[in-house]
């Protein structure tokens, strides 16, 4: 009889919670289609630093495509093959001269090597929250540092941990929203809940998609659950991790319009350079 290996089980669970949210680019792009403040923020950084950008966690191209249209030369690194395929499809709709400035690479942003340096490296939309251990963080930051020009800028955003949210009842459903499937137009109810493991600082999030209304005649309609894991970075911990990796914190805002970072801020919008 094969013995149960809890470490192997945890690795499988983490892998599933890392990839599931990014398996359906149609749904992903539909859900985040109105999220524009972060895109405009990173576009302004690219314009100020020379428009030569490495994006870590480039996904479906939500940021990378606007950067290319702005005139940037952009390298996008992502682990999700479905998201990269979507991004590739989107680049193919660009003019050839614009498309030629894009390089898409499938890889793990804890371990990458491009043999060149960039004046701007960005890691947007909570992508760093998939770095679950201190070793993950150290490896990631070492790679970032090795790829920055001497005066280069590293910019990213992560959530600001909210203890009230983290300690919500994991058996209740939250954030109830009525939505439509972008392919079929059928309505569904979106809800979430989560379990927070304080020992590892990981929030194990469950996203529920429950069909609304009667199913089409002769067809079954099933609910869907998508798992997502987010490692929480507390503010002073994040500063210490950056400092230990050789970075100097240049600015930390509480939003993408330069709001001051405060205890109640939803986000940590960070800019740093090699110290």
C-alpha cells in the first residue's frame, strides 16, 4: 500500500491553487476587464524609464499589450500556458512592427535568466503572492536583481493583509455577485470564501461559480470551484525581505494614484532599486 506523503500532498495542493485561476483566459479577462488603474500606473513607469520592460507574471497580456501599443519593447514571462496562448493571440492582432517588440516566455519567475538587464522590471496584480516560502522569495528577488540595470527600477503590487478579511468564517460565502459567462451569456452567481493558515501566511481561497436559473433543456448545469492560494506579505516583513535581498525601498503607496500607504490601504504599491 502506498503511504500517504503529506509534503507531496501539500505540493500538489499548492500547484493546483497556483494554476487553476489561470486555466480559463476567457473568464479571467472578462472578470478583470474593468481593472485599469494598475495598467495605467505601470504604463507611466515604462514611459518614464525608457520603455524597455520585463514583466513577471504577464498572463494574458492585460498590461503587456498596452505597453507594446505605447511603443515599449516588452518581455513577458508567465508559468501558465493557457494565459500565454491568449497573450500570443492578442499580439498577433497587432501591427507587425508592434508585434516585433514582444517576447513571450513560459517559465518560473523564481528561476529565470535572459542574459540581459532591464531598466524596468514589473510584477503586477499580486503575482508575487504566489511566492509561498522564504526560499521562493529569495530566489525570485535574486533573479530580479540580476536582471536590473544599475539604476533600474523594480515595481510591483501585493495586497495589504487585512486581518478582518483573513479571519472571516471559512464556511460562509462572501462577495456575492451576479455575472454572465463571456461565452454563453448565461448568468451565474460568483461567491468566495477562504481558509487562512497563519503558520504559513497563505490564504487558501475558493471561488464558486453557481449557475443561475433553470438549465438549458436536456443539459445539466454544474457548479464550479476554482482554488487560489495567496501568500500574505505584511508591510514591515516585506521591507525586511527587500532589504535582505539588496533592495532599497524607494516608495510604497496605498494605491495606483499615489495614495499614502496606511494601515487600512488595500494594496502595497512598491517601487524599489538595488541598494
